[in-house]
């Protein structure tokens, strides 16, 4: 029993008192508040960085879309011009062929009609 008591007496100075517990509690509360403030600052900084990155990305995407739109409009304009030019060429080719046919066959048709009207009763 004496040994136990000696061990307990040796252990008692190492035990925390209420004051020690309150002091530790206050220190832990201060550390917690500091950590909370640091985390809030980090969160706000990260949020600002993300917002800036988002705005930058948005501007880049908008610029890319505008460039793509300009390129498409330019390509469409070139295609329309080429199509119009080809249609004009085809129209004139058709007119040339029809004119050639009329010039070639119209006198023959007139002559045949005249011959039939004169010689066939």
C-alpha cells in the first residue's frame, strides 16, 4: 500500500490542475480561431483566383468564338461568290447552246415549212 501511495504521490505533480486545463483550453481556442481565420483567408483568395481564371477563360472562349464566326462568314461569302460565278457561267453556256441550236436548226425548219407549204397539196 505504501508503494502505491508513493507512486500516486510521484504522479500527482504531473497531473494537470484546473488552471492548466483552462489555460490549455484557451490556447486551443486561440489556435482554432487562428486556423479558422487562415482557412477563411485561403478560401477567399482561392475564390478570387478562381473567379479571375473563370473570367479569363470566358474572355478567351468568347474571342475564339468570334474568330470562328468571322472565319465561317468569310468562308460562306467565298462559297456564295464561287456559286454565283459558276451559275452565271452555266447560264451563259446554256444560252450559247440554245442560240447555236436555234441558229442552226431555225433556218432549216423555216425552209422545210416553206417547202411543205409550196409543194405538198
